[in-house]
C-alpha cells in the first residue's frame, strides 16, 4: 500500500463517488467489485500494479457487520492511505480548538487552548509520533502550559504516545480503572501521573472550560468524552467514525451510546472531532444515526 504521506492521485467515478484507482510514482492501485452494505460501499478487490506488472492482488472477504468495531474500517486502509495527507499540522476547527492532521499513522490528536493551559485528547500511536505532535502543539499554543492529556480509552494505539507527555505538571486523565490499564501497558512511572475520572469533571484552561464525561461504553469501559462548551466541540475516540473521504456510514452501537450522552448532558454540539476519520458536523452525526435506524427499525410491540 502507498505509504502514508506519500503523494498520490486518485480516479473517482463521478456518479457513484467510488474510488476506481489511485496512482503513486511507483504503483497503480485499482479498486474493483464494489460491494454495498446499507449506505457504505467498499471494494472487494484491490489490485496493485507496477507499470503493467501485477504486484499484488487482494480479495477482501470481510463483510461489514452491525457490530463491527470502528477499527475494522481501518482495514483495508486504502481509503485513508491513498490520500496525500500533507505535512503534520494543526487544523483550526473553532477558536482555540484544533485537530492534528497529517500524522504518519493517520490518527488525529485533538487539543483545546485556553489563556493559560492546553488540554490534549489522546496520544496515538507511539512515543515518536506523540513527540512530534507535542512539539506542534507547543508551537501552536506558545506560552501555554500543557496541563491535561485526556485518554479517550486505554486501547494501546490511543495511549502508546503517553510517555512523551508524562512530564512535570501534566495530568493524565483516564476513565475508571484506566490507571491500571496504563500501568500494564506503559509502566508504573507513567501510571503514577494518571488521575481517573469517574464522574463528570471540568477542566479550566483559562477562559475555556472543558467538560470530561466518563462513559462505560461497549467498546471500552473506561471511555472519556471531552466537550468544549464555548466552541460546541465534542472530542471522542472510536464512538463515531466518518471515513476520511466517502459517504457517511451508519453509526455502530457506540454511536447510540454517544447520542445518549449528548442528550443526557443536553450538550449543544456543532462539531464532533474523532481520533479516526474526518471531523463531522452534528448534521452528519444525525444522518449516521438515521441510517442506523432505517437499517434496524425498533422492534414493534406485540
Ligand atoms: Zn481507535
């Protein structure tokens, strides 16, 4: 597959919006035999050619299921990796509200900047990548204290970069039993900086208050969701996913859990920033919820 960050061009069929092929300097990637499940299409066959020479051919048997984990969408990664992701940069989403784009892994770290402090959402996927992201944040928010690292959940790919932030003055927030999960994966020194959030908590960044909500999700029991009231932005990992390009897929079970949290907290949300995929508007989230409901109408009472 093309390396992330490597320039590539794509051919997209206008009528369907489907990617037909992608081309890098060395290779051509052809996507064929698109299968459809609900509103989401993926090619069942991917062919890699070097000039006229066949290099590789994958036939994908994986079917989209109702209960697929968000990460299943990362494989095959053709959708994400064929894009030119550009250089590492902080994309402004709303005032004081950023998402990191162009990381080597394709994961998106989010961060909120107040007048004196910064809150960072997730530390994917290695200490090396997190160190680069941390430098970018410091450059984007000069003079501010990196005060909080909020771990959306303790799956390794989301937290592996945590040691790069484990410095004096940084509080690492994790959900219930997250401290133990961090200790097992990253050691006692990093875990000693972890504070578990077991009920809603406010983080004061200076002129900006971030609410942290714990969520015992079916994806991970130690989920944390961050909400910035002033910019009406919600930061989450693996609860709601939109592919980097392409149509909106229906939400998974965890999307319903997120909807519940938004309702219970009466949160006004404009943007949903995810660690994976593109950011979504509230309208896109609602569309994904509708697609789910259309595919699975509630059971009729008898
Ligand atoms: Zn994830």
